[in-house]
């Protein structure tokens, strides 16, 4: 047995050395690839050409899939691999391009610019060459001076102070300045901006947390208030930073956010609260976890790793939201009978009804989540 | 402008050609790598060495991370890339190794072997060189013959028929045969196997759906009933197919599954049911979706893409489960007051209490889910 082991080692070591040598070559090719990509970026910058070129990416993937088959490689594997490479290349390119300002002579005032979200935007503007001023509670005495000649006042303060801050800052603004806010509700702030400021008004809601380093493919909802043309450069700048812009009205935005934010977070909170209440054996449970359950429980755990005040703000934002959440709780009561009478058929009927309503989204969700489960297995 | 564009095209085309040439080289290196890996697998097969070698993988990743920095590449990017490559290599290796049987002379009877899960296991056994017999409702007349000389009887029938099938098959089994079931509850089936069969007994619960092609890193819970030593070869075979084996008692298993399966699926069902009840604008909602919400809604949609009868089985499996789900519904009622009185502070207090209970899992969940969100952004 010992001899056999020695024999095995003698045979496997040269194979492993060969694999290591191949990996070293791949690595140096990736470094060369990165250098070429940087040259492309430099060229694009000179000619003001957008970084992201979806058609070229898809061409490249299609070609590589074909070539894979000729080389006896799995095309899905090759596609997965190049999605990682192309994303890295896109991030690199976007980082380089961030320097470019759409209207770099514009003066920006970020109100609440020391908060997390305010800082994120202040940094993005600064990197893109804008002159950025920060207004906080501490230098409010200088508000009038700081507002002088500004082209954009961006309100980034906690939701309960937004309206009040809008009222206080508006009298100092030049009438041509664009007034915008980053609050996660839009009806009240936009209405107040319109009534207190006579110039261009734009409601903005970034659908992401303030810990990002790059806006690549992140969604930002904008709800136009007044003079969309005058707001165009700002929206364009958000796009250039990599964000996807979704246009909506304040009413529609708030209605959809009731579901997307309040209901979802509240349902997650309730689930976590019940696990805690039941003293579920969390760590042993995880050992019993298929990747999909791990992922779902991860979504619950993720919530509780974050700031409770932020979630209180989101959940309790409006009376309408609180009514919706109460309706959700009461709607669950409809299922008690079904459980008590052990009525499986009723469950199947209800299930089918909902499935029909979800329609093609279900299959798409199945595909997307299966993809993610594979990623989870790969990594952890 | 036209001239400028021509100029840009002239300059960018050679760069793109160079990138394409690099990609072709990477592809051919990956094909060579795969060939070397296949040689390693062949060697391992001869020497009966396990395929997956976590330490070697981690060494390789650490070394590549270091080398990346020397080449000006992002180490995280390199790690992501090699996780994809190593996973592919592992899948390839496992596929090759599946041929190996731990006890290839053993005769296997799969009861319910035409069902989805039964077929999956019948195929795995067949691929590994075992003699596999299938017993279904249609050939039940031959049950006695099919049971002759068998070494393993694997019961894979719907949950409500498991106990009955165990009772019917046991009298035909050789007393040395291992009797095992694949049901998603374990207390009743294992108790009944122990009382009707005198030989080795093992409860088995695969924590995955029957649509998998490979068990790589999937979890299988085993609850020993009698004569663990005699069950060893079967558990070892499951490991060799790539599964992770978690040992438990039938009691503990069922208690944990109440949470992992019943509660989770029921909560998801309730959420989907409420969205349908409210007629939420699903497609517009998705346009407003950050990757994390898309992922969460995807988890809900995913449920409704599947078989309602399967979920009815899971949710209504036992009286205890139905009681737990009722308790869950009622526990939500505790939050109505908080919503009605707009008591944000109470929410923050409850939130903190749960967060403390989740402990370090929250941060881990944050890391894992952030990783997945990146993957989602990459791909969709």
C-alpha cells in the first residue's frame, strides 16, 4: 500500500506541475487581456464612446461557445467563465470612465453629504470632476453662501427630515438650480420641492444601499417634477456612472415601493422574529440545508445584519404602508381553517391560482435561481 | 465626426483582434487543462483516491491570488474565475468517478423506481455498475421474486404511501438486506421499518429535488435505525457520488424539517398568495427591482413553478407541522398593535433582539448574499 502510494505520487506530481504551468499561462494571458482592455478604454474616452457594448459581448460569448465545442469544452462552462471576465472588464472600464463629467463645470451642493448615501454621491461627483459642496447640520449657518451659483442641490437626509430640509433650503437656491432628493418615498418630497422651489425639480430614488463602490447595473428611479430638459444632464450622469434609470410618477413609485420595500422587508422581519421566538436551532438547521434554503435563510439573516432604524423608516414611512402590512397579517388568517381541517386540496387549488397569476415569471425565476444555486455550490 | 469615427474604428479594431487572439489562447489552454485533469482522474480511479481534494484547491486559489497581485490583476476576480474552473473540473471528475461502485456486486431494489426520485437513484446505481431492479404498482405481483437475494431495498414512494409500502414489502426481504427509505419525514417510516424488518435499517432524506444530474455538494440526511456497520457501504456510496452526509436521529430530523421545509415553504406561499390577492403589478415591480429584490421575488416565483402536490405533502405532512404553521400565522398578529400605534421604537427593539439571536450568521449571510448579488448582476 505504501509503495502503491509512492507510485501514485510519482505519477500525479508531473501532471499537477503541468496543470500549474497551464494556470500560470492563463494568468499571464488574463493580465495581457486587461492591458488591451485598458487601451480600448483610453480610446473610448478620447472619442466619448460608451464603455458597455452589449452586442460585442454577446458576439464574443457566442463565438467562444462555438469554439468550446470544437475543443471539447462545455459551452455553458465557457460562458460562465467569460461572464466573470467580461464583468471584471466592465467594472474596470466603468471605474476609469467615472472621471468623465457630463457637465463638469456644474456646482453641486449635497445636503446631508456626510451621511452614507450623501457621501457616495458626493464622491461620485468629485471623481467626475465636479465642484462639490457639502451642507450638514454643523455648517447650516453658511447655507446661504454654499447655495450661491449652484446648479444642483441634492437632498440626502433621513426620510423624516426631508420635507423640512426642502423647506429650509429652497429660499436660498438660485431659481435656475435643479432641486433633487434621494428619499425612498417620492409623493411628499416632490410635492414640497415643487411648491417651495420655482426651478427644475427631480425626485430620485436609488434602489441600493450606500455601501456600493460602483453603480454598474444598479437601478435608480427618477420621478420628474418640473422642467425635465433642465434635469437631463443629471440623469445622463447617473447613466454614465453605470446605473439603469427607470422613469415613474411619484404616485406609481410609492405604490410599487409599498410592495418592493415595505411588504418584503416586513415579511422577512416576521419570519426571522418567529425563528427567534421559537428558538429554532439555527446552526444545526444550516447543516441540514440545501443550497436553496441556505440562500433563503441568508436573505433573512442579511436583513438583521443591517441598521434597524433604516428598516423602521422604510416600513413605517406612511400610513398607507402600515395599513398594507396590517392587511398582510390579516390575510394570513385566511389560511388557518385550511390547516385545521388538513385540507390539502384547498391548498393545491390556491397554489394553482397563484401560479397562474405569476405566469411566465415563475419559469424565469426557476432558471435564474437555479443559476444562483449553482454559483452558491461553486463558492461555499 | 464621420472622420473621427473612422479614425476610432481604425484604432480599436487591432486592439479587439488582439483581445480575440488572447481569448483563443485562453480557450486552448483550458482545453489542455481539462485533458490533464482527465489524466489525474484516471490515475485516481486506479488508486481508489477520492476526487475532491479541498486542500489542493485552496492552495491553488491562494497561490493564484498572490500571482494575480504581481500581474496587476484583482485577486477576487481571479478567485471567482478559478472557482468556476475548479467546479467544472470537479463535476467532470465526479461524472467519471460515478462508474465506481463501493460494493458493485450488491443487488438493489428500488421500490417506486419509476418515480422521479426513484429514477434518479436507480440511474446512479446503474451507472456505478450495480444490478438494479425496479418495483412499481404495475409489477407488484412479482414483488417476492424481485426481492430475492437483494442487498438493499430502497423505498421511494409518495409520503402518504411510505408506511403502507414498508409493511407490504418487509415480509419478502432477506433478513440480511438493508431496508432504507427516501421520505422527507423520518420518525414514522423508520419506526415502521424497525418493527417490520429484522435486518439493517436506515432512514435517508435527500435534501434536493429529483431534477439534478449530479449530487455534487448536495446534502443527504441519514437517520440510522439498526446495524449501522451493515449500512456503511450505502452511505459511502452516497458520499462517493458527491453528496454531503449529515447524520441525525429521526426526531431531530423531523423537528428541523418543520422549520427548513414546512415553515419556509408556507411563508413563501403566503407571500405569493398575498401578492396575487392584491393584484400587485408584477412586471412593473420587476423594473423597479434591485438585484436583491429580484432574487427574493425569484424565490417566491420559483415555488409556484413547481408541483403543488409536492408542497401540499411537505406542508401538511404531520399534525405537528400544521400546528407550527398555525402558530406562525398567529405570531404575526403580535405585530398589529405596533403598526397601528406607529411604534417605530418597538420595531427597532424587536429587530435588535432578533439580530442578537441571529448572531454571527447575519454577517456571514450578508457576505454570501452580496456574493450572489454580484453573480446576478454579472449574468442578467
